C-alpha cells in the first residue's frame, strides 16, 4: 500500500517484562502529590487531613473523614441514613452505577447530614462527597439538605454545609434541577428565623450546586485552590470570545472579586468554624 511508505515501523517488537509491571504490594501505600510531585506515605497524608505537607495541596476528603476531623468525638448523629435516589427516568445503567458507588464509598448518597458539635458548639452539619457520582445533586441529595435545614430551624441551630459537586445529576433530569429551588427555599426559612448558615466550598463546586445553596451562606468560605463556578472554562471562553485569566474559577480569584469571605486551609477549618459559631452563639 502507498500509505505504508510513509509509516514508520518498529524494527523490533517489545515484550513487557515482569519488571515493567507495577507492584501490587505498593498499591495505596504511597501517594504522589499532583502539585509538587512529592511522594508521601498515604497514612501520613491521612493524618494531615489529606493535605500535602510539602506544598499545601488539598486532596479530596471523604465525607466521614471530614466529619471525624471536624466534630467533637462521638457527637455526630446522622440523619436520613437510608435515603437513596431512585431511577425516575429509567436512565440506562443508572441504577447499576448508584450501586457501584455505594459499594465503593460506603455511602448511600452524595451527602451526609446530621447533628454534631464543634468545640462544644451544637450545629446541624452537611458534608457532600465528590467520590459518590461526583457529588452530583439528585433528588435524594436535595431532600437531605432541605431536611437538614428544617432540623436547624426546628432546633434553632446553625447550619454548616460542605459543598463538593459536579452540579445537577443529569440522570434524574428536571427533578434534579428542582432541588435548586427546594434547597434555596429551605435556607430562606433559616434566614427568616435569623439562624446562621455557613457554606464551605471545596474542590470542585460547580453547576447547579454553585448556583443555588452553595453560594447562599451568611459566610461563604472555601478551601485553597478549589475550582468553583457554574459553566466550564472552555464554554465561557467560546461564549464571550475572550481568554480568561489563568486563575479563573479558583477560590483565590473569587475571594479577590468579593464572592467569598475567606479562603481557609483545611487544617484551620475547625478553629475557624468554632470561632464563627462562638461569635453567633445565642
């Protein structure tokens, strides 16, 4: 064939050897930081709340790990543990993917809610987990957050919510989008009662979540270098036909432009939240 004339062919075949195969013994023992490329023991990384001690890069943190790092020992009492999403649109493979994520994370949904204490200050706490369907907001996620708001209103307690989401869950269609209005209305009731709502935005917080409850806090805090925004960078550049700044849609960019109150390192979040809860304690 004429095209073969321009095709370079390898002179010798390469057969993978046993030495080229990654060792299964090392799986999960070491972790490489994507920012500074430092290799650290995974156990040491976990002790530091999944924050790289060399450069401060914040790795994703699961819901239960965050609850353990924030709350007073033994104080967390979970709400609506058995609540799960259904498959209202019979979306192909959706039920199987939900079950796979349940087994992988040990969670029934992408958010864990409950009552807890931080340095003896009682509060209602919600923590989203990006490892479950990328933290996407389905009917169950919206319902659990709305019920957490109702619990805060009934008990007259502050509500702290850690947001981490890729946005609305497309497999549930318009039912997912309806959660934006439902959660916002529930937070409005807290506002009417003069109760505190603190939103902590973590990487990533995007789409319908960033456009609804995540941005409605009396205090909007964020972890360093978290991606926060609505539409993707490429879509915005194509729409406005302009090149965006390098740090666009980062927590530091939003802080500089007045959309956040403070960027807080993960290792300082417990102290910061305790200070705010103490300031607003009745």
